C-alpha cells in the first residue's frame, strides 16, 4: 500500500526533475561532503561512491515526497470542489463592481 492509497495511483507521476528531488539530492551530496570534511579526508575527492549514493537516496526521497504532495493537494481539491457542489448557496456569485465604483473620487489638494 505505501503512503499513497490506491485512489492516488491514477494521478500522473511527477517529473523526474522537481524541486524536492533536486533539493534533497543536494542535501544528500552535502551530507557526504560534510562527513568527509569532519573525518579529515579531502571532501570532494574521497568517497565518491558515498556521494553518489547519498545524492541518489535524496533524489529518490524527494521524488516520493513530491508524489505524496501531489496526492494530498488533489485530495484537498476534490473535497473542496465536492463541498462547493453540495453547498452552492454559500458560494453565490457576487455582482461585479468596477474599480471606479470602489475607490473614492480623487480631489487633489493644491
């Protein structure tokens, strides 16, 4: 089952490159760099396999966070639209006013 129920499986998948996956991949890579620096190893040169691994793990987690976020927003939109459909009297259209009707007349003081 996972984090997303079966009704969320019909949503289109998010793009592979999205802000969460890029951000968490950078955080994972930075974690590997920081780990190298703390252990007094050359930060960029040593442990390249760990840097790639941490960035990949961050990318994977970010992708699934975006997937869950899309499901949550789709569920909220569905619930909100259903409520609006069931209670149209609460969402009656208001008469539109022009900007000139809202603003007071302007009289410059000289």
